[in-house]
C-alpha cells in the first residue's frame, strides 16, 4: 500500500524515528493505523420487535442496577431512541427508578 503525505509530515515522522520513538517509518504508519482503527467504533443495531427489546432493556437494568440508556443501547445493540422510549415506559410503569 502506498500513500503520499506532505513533506512537513514526513519530516516530523523522520524526527520521531531518529529520536527512537519508532523503529522506522513503517513502524509509525502501523501504529498510526492501529490508533485510528481503535478510535473508530462501528455501532450495529439489531432489528428486534418492541416487546423483545423491552424485555432485554428491563433485564439489562435489573442486572446492572444503575446504568444510562446509552449504555443499554450500546451493550444490547439497540437503537438509542428505542431504548430511551422503553426506559421512559418502564419508569411510568414503576418498573424502573430514575436516580
């Protein structure tokens, strides 16, 4: 794989290599790619019906004790708006306490 970068950026990389931070420019590129991939998280949402999602969300909060709807959304791979709606419904039903 090849790539072009501005001379100023290449010089900065070279200085890091010369300082012993990286073994060589390839080592820098590999590390930069790993860092970038780790910083990007692809969120997948499952397509489940409302009742199934409600059971899962209810169980999630029962097992966790305290959690944010965003945590439930991410951990259960459910759409955040759906989880927020279910959370509000569970609260109205008295099955979930908001702290």
